[in-house]
C-alpha cells in the first residue's frame, strides 16, 4: 500500500490547490476530502467519493464552478455541499500527533503511525482508486515523518516563481494572520514592527522552498517528481500525463478525462508583478530571493 500514497508539496500560492483538483478528478486517483477532514477517525466516509468518482461533470460543477474555472475558489452552492471535494485534511495529521513543523530527528510513535496509516489505507479502500493523493502545505516540512509512516510513498513538488508567489500571498485574506513557521509571528505582527509586507511574503517563499529541498534530499530519484507551475499552464495535458505515469496511474486511458482537462480555463498568464510592482519592489524582492530564483531557473 505504501507505494500507492503520493504527497503533493509546494509553497502556498504556488498552484498546488489547482493541481490537486486536476489530479483528483481522474477516476483512478483517490484523495482526502472535506468528509475526512471533519471526521478524521472514520475512513468509511470515503464511500461518498464513489458517487462522483466517474462523474467528471459533477466534479467540474462542484470543484471548478459552473463555468469550468480552473482557479475557482469561491463558495460552493448549497446543493453541492454534499459532494466530496479535495481537502488538506490537517485534522488527520493532528489526530496522529504530527507537529506542523517536526523537530529534526522527530520520530512518530506507534499510535500515530497506526492512526494515519489506517486513515489513508481506509480512505483508498472505501473511496476507490489506484493511488491516494494528499496535498497539505504543512507537509512541506514533514517529508521525513511522512516517509516514516509510508516508506515507499512518492512526492510531487510544484514550483512557481517566488515573485509571483509573494505577489499572490499579500492579496489573500488569510495571509495577514497566518502563523509563519520561520518567524513565530504573523505577517500582521511583523508589519507592525516595520517590516515590509511584500518582503515578508518574499522571504516566506524562500524559507518554504528550503524546507522542501532539505526534505526531498533524502528521497531517491524515482520517488520524487518536480514540475513548474508555468509549465503546467503552458502544457496541462503533457504535464498531467507525466504526473499520472509517475504516480502509477494509467494516464489518459480515459478520453473523457482528457476532454475534461481541455474544458477548463487553463492557459499561461502574464505575471502581474511585472506590470504592477515599482522598480524598487522588483529589485528588492528579486534580491531577497536571488539564490533560490537562480537555482530554480527564474533569474
């Protein structure tokens, strides 16, 4: 079972939610939903996943909005609340007593191992699918612990230009009061101390990427796959085909899935920071992120 678990990593606002939904829409990919989030000790709730499992039309309406908006993040209609939707499922990790940021050398005890394995295995068994995909931002710092629980699991790392990430972060409602693992404070608190908010967001990307890099250093080459968000937008069919193959799913065997992806509004877009930021903001943020931007080909 361990080799049928896949974790999706990536800094917040890197496109991981979009990719999670795109992959979870495939009939052969299981996922954690709002049902498991609410009842983290009852994997049988995944039986609900079987209702929309082969209905791409249902998933399209509930996950992407009536117009097939690939970036749909609004409230779902009351009539769609019952439809399982991919979720991060932090309550599952809390129940297993896995910290948001485990200390170096942290070892998960047997009760925690048993709980998370039971939930993941049960979700896949009840919900159906060849693999179980999980996306949770805190998992960027939990790679070693996840490998303790699932020794043969795989990792997907989605990377996005750090300047686009910073630009996106400062626009979302939850950002101001989000507890930063590397600072022990929120952006609101740091801003009150005189720190530039855009600089906070820029550093957050660097710190998060460093955590992912350190975690994945210990993972063998065939156990990890990296892609860029910009490539996903430019060639969604090609990137999804490669990802599904890496995950162990018969990619695009279902032509309906290919048509489903084509129906979504996935296309390259100009990075808004390029036209909105002042020359000073461009220079300072690029300098803050320079080493990481260089390493990932965004210089």
